[in-house]
C-alpha cells in the first residue's frame, strides 16, 4: 500500500456508566481501515471535543497514518504552546488510533508491536470503599474470594468518613468538605485493623488523593510503614513533589504518583532520583501511547514500575492501550481496574476483561476493541461541572481534590 492517508477524525462523547467518555475514530483512505483512541478528560469533555474538531483532527487529515512518531511530535508543537490535559487528550485520541491502525496493518496486537508479551495477563488492583472498617474488611474479603490479591482500601471515599460529621465554619462557601487532621488520626489504626483481619498475604493500597499538607504526608507514609502497603498513592500534590525526598529519607513505604501529570518531563526528576516506585500516569493526559512507552522505558532504567491510571474515567479503548502496555513492558507493576457495567461492555465489544485478579486482552490486531457508535448515541453526556473537586478544609479554605 504505497499511498495511505488519514481521511477523517471523528470524536464521540458518551456516558454509559458514571464517567463521560471521549472516543476518537481515525478513518483512512483504505476501505474498512480505521483506528480507535481514547481522549477521555471526563471533567472537560466538551473542550477536548472542540480541540479535536477544530485543531488536532484537521491537523491529522491528509497525513500518512503509519508515521506515528512524526505525527505525535508535530501535533505537540503545532500550536506552539504545548501540553495541558485538553490538547494532550486530543492528541492521545489520534495517537492511540494510529497504533490501532498500525496493528491492523501488521496483523499484530499492539503488545506484539511493543515487544511481545512478558506475561500472559496483567495483575490488577481493585477498589474497596466502605463506611466502617468492618464493612471495608468484608468488601475486601469478597474480592479476595474472587481471586483479587491487590485491594485499594478507602474509608468514606476521598473525603474520608469524617466528612459526614464535619460542620463547616459558619459563612464558609459550598464545597466538598474534609478534615485532613482527622484522617491522620484514623488511617494508621485502619490499616492495623485491616492487616489483622485480612492477614499478611493480601496486598493493600491506599490513595491519599493529595489531601494532606506536605509534612503530614511525610508523617503518614512513615506511620503506615509497618502495614507493608503495596503502595501509597498521591500522598503529595504535583505542586509539592520536592517533599518526596523527605518521605524517602524516613521510611520505605512504596510510593505511587503521577495521575495528574501532563508531560513526561514533569516526572523525569522523580524517576531519575528514584523518589517514587510506581508511575501512575493517565496515558491520555500525557498524549497517548507514544509518550507512555518512552516514559515506561525510562522508568525501567531506574527501577520504577508502571501502574497506569485505570479508574472509570477511561474508555475501554484506553483500558486496552493500558493492558497492551502491561503485557509488553518488562517493568510492569500493577494495573488499576474498574469494572465496566453492561452498557460499557455492549458498547465496546472486545474490551479487556478482568478475571480472578488478572486483566486479559484479546489477540486481535491493534488494540482489539470495537465501538458501537449507535449505542453510544443512546447515552448522551450530562454536561455539568463536577462538585467533588472543590475540596475545602473545615474553615472553608480551598484545598486540592
Ligand atoms: C484513582 C484516581 C481517580 C480520580 C479520577 C478523577 O486513583 O483512580 O484518583 O479516582 O479521582 O480519575 O476523575
Ligand atoms: Mg488516584
């Protein structure tokens, strides 16, 4: 096939479960040859849609879909100012679709293009959340009985249990209130209880979601050390990453970081100085599979493992891109897993599946996932702004989500 061109780039917004998903389809001049990519930035889905429609899509049309690296480099600088989650997600939608096309042209799944399988399936961690320690232990036991050996444990979601009892200062503005000091009091006792209840073999994880002052983050990582977490996530906000050095110097709690990063270069210093153990980037936020593969190889050289972000706000196309990397990368660590409902399963035939603790990809060429556009149209997005991200301390001070 001497001449091959991108003929159209389409984006689809749909909300079959809780999150608003953005799916990109890249069409080519070869009849029947197309690729799918994930551009999901669930809180700003309309902005990504506009970026694809007005900027990244027209930039891609007419180019040879086989030249993925050149497309990615050019799309990154075409607007002169670069990075940022909106444009990176738009670029990711096309980038992943080009890898999907590349696999279809080669007759190989992406994991084969990326080096071949290091393992038949990817170990996953699942979320358990409850309102009492006892109920949390029960939820974890249920997952363990299904074969899941890595459990993320949260009490009361990201705000924590204390949020329910909290009375904001009179006159404070509306927001998602929480109390970091209360969290420090409860978390070590919670993990002591969970270890006692669940035994020594299960792997436990926890996401702080940046809701601590830096010195409190140092204290917490140290206080949780005896419970041997698989990792402690986002114990610091991206604005405070210099504090990782302080944490490292006082304890060996494994640290995972990165879902809020938008450029691999933001992560380079943490990796090169071995200040984190797991890189948790949201692949579409970095601009797709192309930058993630490079980042993962850099991490490998420094003993840092992957734990790609995999919550509900990722389309199954993005989940497939994660799992194909998980299979092919030597320094794979763990894959976060969120269970799709029936509507998602129907909309994305071929999506990866988790069974008994592991995620499996199919062996079809490319990312191996299809997309039912007609079904997607039946699940329109609710376009409201999120409220949970406006986190506030008890006196009304705005904090990070
Ligand atoms: C995680 C994340 C998510 C984010 C969500 C934001 O570790 O899974 O923290 O739950 O909060 O992706 O939209
Ligand atoms: Mg997180």
